């Protein structure tokens, strides 16, 4: 199909209200697909303000905190209403739980599944039961088997989609994550960023922005800092984010005598993120499991700040083409600590700011990625 496409996008939350990687990708596509000839109507769980903040393109079907059954009923009802108003050329789903209730509504419409990660595995370790994990996995399988095409963020997640969910390899397409590179490439100097944030000008600063949950590897990063400060005692690690492990992580840093070196910044509003990246000498992604891509990697690179990552999931795919030195030898505090010491000493060569920005703009700017997504939508329509 070469003409204009009308798409219905079924997401999870509205990013401005509940920030997350999936939700950032959703809003980036909502805003950038129209330039690729793909008009967008969307549904998410959110407040009544979603419609106005999205320019009328996306509407809320229910509040995220409302009871589950009414949420699922509302997403089906609104999907049916939107189909009656205008049948979409393609339905793109981003979250299995909210895609499942639309079964049967779009029988004659091709579906593209955006696989942002194994929902059951990502959420249950935070306190769920084995029964909950099985139920969520069943919902995922039900939704994914109905896809005409499946978009994954990395080859690593493509392997999971094929082996764990039984999706045929010939239906899987790899398209990386994206950000609005211009929003992160602010031109703010490191000195200006530090002044604005009240950070010292005479110390090396590492930055990590993650949800404070088990799979993000923040425990390993704090343990690695114990090794780093033996060689570079003035280094500061700033950790942005909130989550159930916050108290545990603070206690861990204190127990290792790192009060002077590890700072918890708490929740950082999205508008301030470019300043934090710009203020840092480098950023760190210490993930231990289930990382399909890591949008924080390209946020950092778009700001001109090199990012070091563990060799987990899709992280190496995101940064290794720029420089293999951006990938630690393994996960775990020893490898992270050794890699950070090498980077601080200059024995591990990191790309400069210009190279980071150019790489992010060429590969991960939202217009570049939206063009690839639009092509897959056309392929799904042609092969339905």
C-alpha cells in the first residue's frame, strides 16, 4: 500500500501522566507517524486531559487506577465506537492487556503488534504470584498470535517473541526505539547544566536513570561504586528514579560508606532529563535482565553523553555499532566497576559528544524510526 494509512493505536498510559519506556515510544509514534502518511487515533488508560494534550488524536478509555473489569469493557466499547465511525486500515497494539478486549472487533483489519517486552516476566518479580504470571502470559499469547506483523525493539526481543510466544520468525521485524533527538540535543554546556542543577563543577559525575526495581541492576552499580571510589574518590553517581527498592538501595550505599559519592535524585521530570545527561561525564545502564532496548541509552547519546551498558538483551545492539567500548565485559559489579574505572582513567575509549549526537540522530530520531514503522504497517496491509 503506497497511499495514506489510517491507524488505530492501542497503548497503555499517556506518557505525560505515567512516564515509562513503552509510553514514551507510543507518544513519539503518535506525534511522528502523520509525517509518514499514517494518521493516528489512539486509546490509552489516562485522565480526561489526554485528548487535549494529544491534540485530539488520543483519548482515554478509563483511569489507570480504576477497577480492571470496567477498564477492559471500556477499551472494547470505545474500539467498537471508533470502528463504526471509521474503519482503520491497521490496528497497532502496544500492550497485551488492553489489546485483548478488542478481539473480534477488528476481524477484517490487519494488526501490528508492537512487542515492548515480556509483560508477565517484567511485572511478576516485583511481587506477583506464579498464577498471575501464567495468566499474563496467556493474555500475551492470545494477543500475539493474532498479529499480522510484529515489531520488536531488538533481535534479542525478537528471539524471546519467537521462542517464548511461538510467533513465526518471518512475521517479526526489528525497529529500534526512538526519541525526539532535537529535544535532547539542547546545546547546553556541561558547566551550565551543572550550575542549573546545583551540581559541583570539580568532580566527575556518572548518571543513571532507572526505575528502582530488581532487574535494573542498581544494586550492582552501587557495589561497583565501592570499587570505583578506591581509584577515583571524588566521583559522584547520581541515580534518578523511584521504585520499591529505594530504601534498600539507600541503605546499601550507606553501608558501603558511599554517602559522599552516591546521590539519589528521586523522580526527575522529563523536561529536566536533558540537563542531567548534559551535566554528566557519562551515563550508565546496569540492567541484569529483560532489557529490550533501553531508551535511556539514546536519550544520553542525543545529549552528547556517552553511555556504558551491560551486555544484556538489546543494549549491545543499541550502542556497540557506535563503539564496542560502550559495552561492559559482563553484568555484575566487578565488570561494571572495572569498566567505569577504565573509562574514568581514559584507558577505555569513549566517543566524543559530536559522535554521540550524530549516531543518535542518524539511527534513533523519531522521524527515522517512524518511517520504518510506517513501512511495516504498509507491509501488513499488503499481506493481510
